C-alpha cells in the first residue's frame, strides 16, 4: 500500500478515512491486475491520442487534474457557498480514480511503449474504472465521477464534482491534442 501513497500523496487530502482507504485499495487492485507498475505510470504518456512524442507522463497529468479539480472545488465553495455545495472528499477521490481503469486498458509492447491492449479495445477506462472502484467499496457519488469524466459522460447529467473533474481533465488534455503549431 505504501507504493500507492507514494504515487498519490493527495490521498491524504481525503478526510474520510474509509473513503481514503477504499480509494487507495482501488489503485492497489488496479496495479495488481495491470501489467503496468507505478514506475511505468511515471514514464508512459498520459494519453495514446497525441502520438508517441508526448513527454507528459500519466502521473504528471493525473496529479495535475487532481490539483486543478481540488483548487476549483475550493473556489466554488468560497464564491458560491451553499448555493453550489461541493463535497471535497468526493471530488478528490473521483479525481484520483478517474483514470484508474487505464491500468487495464494499456499494455506495454515489445519496446516498452504503452499501447491499447485487447481489453482496452472492448472496455474504455470509465467502465473498467467503475468496476474496480465498486469492488473496493467506493460510493456511487465517486463512481459517477469516474463514469462521467470522459466523453461517455456527455450523455448524462453530471454532479458538480463530476463537472469539475471533467473540465480539469479536458483542460489538461485538449491543448495537447489540438495545439496550434506556430
């Protein structure tokens, strides 16, 4: 479990000890089921959609999403108070778990590069992420964030926490995908 906390020091931001433990256990389970290690996550690109030259690692992107969502949640609380309530524990856990399913989606090729595996061809990470999270006792409010953080979530209503994670994720992805070359 120590390796999970080394990957995710932000777990300590979750005040609810049960949610913190279950969030860490979800990552532990994903790492056990995956061919990827914690060290791989610090090296592989965060997305396969931007080409092989992308230098931003999976963990750099994921931790940025967590920090941006958390800071956004605090600002929403500050400015909107009870008019738009935010559960920071749910927000943080959802941001940490949003891409946990990618550990089942990716495999390493013969050169050690991350590629989409057979499992990933059939189940994208929002689906596998919810499955992992539910098996570790993660509540529906957090599973909702995992399920709706990507394009699949455009078909349903999102909670406020889910909107924040979705936008933090896409604001740190789309500029890489569609940046102008000048």
